[in-house]
C-alpha cells in the first residue's frame, strides 16, 4: 500500500512549501494537515499557518500496483475485477496492498472509489477518474441508479425465486461491531434471489440487492437458512467470528470451522447510464463453472 512517510526541508509557511515540494495544490496540502498526516519533530502538525525552517514529515500516498488492471475504461471512469482477499481501501496508514493502489496507478492520482465491496467478496468495482465523476457516481449509487448483480454459492437447495424483505440494523455488540442484524427497528433492505444451478449439496444463486445495506446479501441469505459458502461471520461461532475479524484465525482453523478459504460471493454485473450512455459491464469470472 502506498502510504509512506516523506521528509521534506521547508523554509516558510507550511502550506505553500508543501505545494512547492510535493507538487500538489493548496486544497490538497490543507487536507494533509486536516487528516493529521503532517509531522514536525515527531508530533502531528495542525497549524496551517505555521512558519517552519526545518524538516517536516508528510505521510503521502504513492501507488504500489499489484497488476490488477481495469477491465473496462472510458474518459470518466474505470471498472476493476477485484480478487477475493484484497481490500478496496486501506483501513489506516499501516502498510498493506489494496485496490486503491491499482486505481490510482492505472486511472490517475485523482481517481477514487465510487463504492466498496467486502474484502472477501470478489468482482466488479467502479472508480471515478476525477473528483466530480466520483461524486456523481456515488450519488447515483445512493439514488439506486446503478444496479448491481451478485453470484453467490449458498448451502442447501433453493428451487424458487424469492424476495427477501427484512430490515437491517447495525450491531451494537462491542465485540463484533461490523456484524449487522435483522431487526424491525433497522433500515429497509430488499434482495431478490434467483436460483441458477444446483451444485452438489449447494445452490448457485443470482442476488439482486434493491437497497444498499452493509452485508445485505450475506445476512439476508443467512436469515432464510441458506448462508453463503465460506461465510466467516454469520452463522459462525462468535469466538471464531471474532478471531476472523481480528485477523487471528489461521487457515487451518478456518477450514475446520468454516469449511472454505473464501466467501463465495462475487459482484458479477453492473448496469447504469452515465452522461447519456448506457453501460452493462460483466465480470470475466464465471462461478457457474468454478
């Protein structure tokens, strides 16, 4: 991951000096300070008007691509086919490899995510090339103008199409905050599930989320007795789920308690219209033949 400290020698007001030495604009320099990514003598520097004749340290982002090139690209955006196990965005400034490295390397420094998918979920991720495109696309997601379709391999046999309409609420449990719950007090959540193929003792389904709640497809499928193969949180012993979320679950433990090395959920297709052009983008990965 591209976050790394960069030492620069400045002589004058901090913002103009950062602009000069880092080849950025004033707004970007101010954001470095606001996000507490500027240090002077080992301490966070928060005074944007500070005058310094000395060395400062700035935590910059230099993309370190993994070779995950966009599968589709136009002037305004690009689409990536993310592998399972790669986070889309770094959680903190600690070294790691994320999809954001590839996005900025292949689409430019101003490119950014328009939405996110879970680390273990593979598939399509949309990124705007400019800040305005990013804003536009995020707004389209919020307004349900971009439709996503997922493939999921679930436990058991599911023979008929079903619409799951169950509200979702954020878990208040201090141990597993990331986990969501089905609760009447939660926000409206609807997912259409269409069976595609029986695969052994499991069923491959197409999931069409009509709302965009965290872990929506995962918790909805679990709620009807058909959890996704490889699910490490829902329907798993809380101790195992907690170890997984903290990154302390070994491969051997995972295979013993969960039974699969990844979550079998894949963002297969996205459909939307942008600036008068209709796009239907399909992932190259075909779970039906995996």
